[in-house]
C-alpha cells in the first residue's frame, strides 16, 4: 500500500544564525543535527532548538557529513574523507592523495559501518570498511544501471538496508544493496519536472513510522528548487511537491541536502541562500528557535549580513558551478534579501583545531 502525502507547515523563522554555506545535514538519535558548512570552516553541531553546540574544524572545506554507529563524524572534503570523534580529533583519513578522489562529495554510513563515498568528478561510488579498507568501487560514467553522471548525495535507508545515490546528471535515484554484494537494486526517476521526474536530484532523507518501517522519502532537486516526496517501494509512488523557487520562507533557491527530525517531525532543508528552511510534517513543529528581539540588533546585524553576503554568494556560485559543469543552465543573477540577519558566532566551543 502506497504511503500518504504529508501535511506540511512552513515553520518560521528559517535557521540563519551560525550558518554560512550549509551544504549537508546529518541527524543523530537525539535530534541534534550536524551541518557541513565550508564557509564556517567545518561542521556545526546544533541542538533541537537550533543552538550551536560545537564547531568541528576540518583541514579542507567540508562538502558533506554523515555519522557512524559510534557517533563519529565522517566528513568528505573533496580529495579526502576524514573520520572525527566527538572531541574533533581525526581518527582516520581516506584518499589523502590526489589520485584517490577527484571530488568526494556525498557520503553515507550503512548499518555495518561501511562508508560509501560519491566522487562527483570520477562518476563513481567507493565503499570502505569502518577501518578504512577499500571494499570496492561502483560505477563509472554512463547511464546504464550502476553507472553515474555526476553523483552527488548518498543516503542510507535502514528499513530495506539499501544505499541511495542521487545520480544527478542522469536525473534519477539509484538504489544499491548494502549487504554483502552491494548490487544494484533499482532506479527511480527520469528527466522532467513532473511526478517521479527530476532535473538535478542532489540529496535524500527518510521518514520512518514508530515500527521502524519506511514511511516517506524526501528528495531535493537543485535545478527545480523543490523537494519531492515519494514512497520508494517498488517502482516508486509520487506523494507531493514541497516548495518552489523563491526568496521567502517555504521557498527554495538551489536547495542542497536535507534531513528528517523524527522527534519533532520536521524536515530540515539546506537552502542555497545560507539558511536552513524548516517544515513541520503532519503536525510537527519547532521546540523553540533562537530569535532576535531587539530592533537595533536586527538592523546592525542586517548591515553586517549585507557586507558579508557577496562573499557567501561567491562561494555558493563556485560550488554549484562545479556540480553543474556539464550543463548550460545559467545561474540566477539576482540575490535574495535575507529575511533575518546573520549575527556573529555566539562563542560556542570550537573543536578539532
């Protein structure tokens, strides 16, 4: 039986504090979320209410983050992937040489602790054990089953024990068995703008019921500036579109990664304008987000935001140009006026220096 379309509520304000260029989100069992943010210098850890708890510094700009079953952070950084403990100490480094990864970006960890890394420019996915031993490499450029064209996001779906790769250039999602053979299972999606179609899918997140069964799958599409909600069982069933291209709450500009918060029933989407947009799912809501209640503080921080905005946009443009290097799609020339200011860091603990 196919899943049902979610009832969605736009939660305001969007997350803006202590964010620069959010590009990836990982959730832990407590509902804390980790945001890979190249402009902030690593990975930010936030609590349920959006308070910054820690900043994990990385040696190179963080492209994506995942968590292993011990709570360690696995961070892709272009030519390498680092394993960091909760104190920020580096425990493992994969692909430190220039030849192993061309542009490691998407990353996921399966139930066995195996690390799956999408190399956007090598058009493949490489699998490592938790100790860093190479298991195999899947793919190569092409559009056949198990081949890729600029893969981006990688996500682990625990109910079916499968890994889902956002095969962006082929406009589809590819599913692989996370078991012993890592075989191709199926793909969902074709090119287009309608249900079960994608232009440039870049990330996926999953919602489970209380029994642990998969309820829904959420997919961000960079070019369409939408989130598509699916039931991925079988050939896939379209459930709903969330959002559209725009500059206000509930809309997107080049959305990247996303995560699902099961404790508060929230969908958290990393938007291209440096914010996290939040959606309540089936009555879900915020446990309390930080806000600025002093008008003079808002005006001063807004001025600071505008002064820094050009730098942030320049980074986002370069990052997305790299992901879109095989297309001729032109980037929007206008830049959004932020709804709320971006104040300076609030003195949270900095780790991994």
